[in-house]
C-alpha cells in the first residue's frame, strides 16, 4: 500500500498539531483535570522538539532521521491512546476522548507517512 502522506505534508501536520494539542484542555473543556492538562503540555513540547530536530525541510536542527521521527510518532501515539488509563483520568470523558483523538492522529501520522529521507 502506498502511504498517502509525504514528508512535507507530515511537517505541516506536525506544526499544526502542536498548538492544537497544547490548547486541547481549553478546547475540549478538561482544564479541571491537572494530570491530563500537564500531559498535553508535555506532549506538545515533545512533538515540537522532535519536529525541530528532524532531518527534513521543516526541521531547524536536522539531527533526527525522518524514519526515527515516524517511529517516535507511532510510539507516542500509542502511549497517548493508553494515557487515560495509565494516568487515571479515563473516567473524565472529555479528557479521555481528547487523548483518544490525539493518540489516533499521532499514530496514523506515524504509520501513514512515506518514510523517504531528505537528500
């Protein structure tokens, strides 16, 4: 199967995804969940760091191979899907559902992007 997301499109999604994840507690109304709110900040910061360090057109420091970036996206997406149960906020449906959406998006971005390295 041909993967539909190019490296350039992946960069656009990363830099769009970062502020959305950071704003998720306000957008999905779960600011009353301190653990979930803190995790969105950690998650958006780590996505920003890996994006800036990725060896791609949109990377500022170009240290991390794009394939490693994709593997990190898939791993972080999987952890994000499990976070409501791992960190004890699965009973708060807004926080849980936001993390399920965030995790699914991250996992799919990691799995559906073409792993072509920049020349």
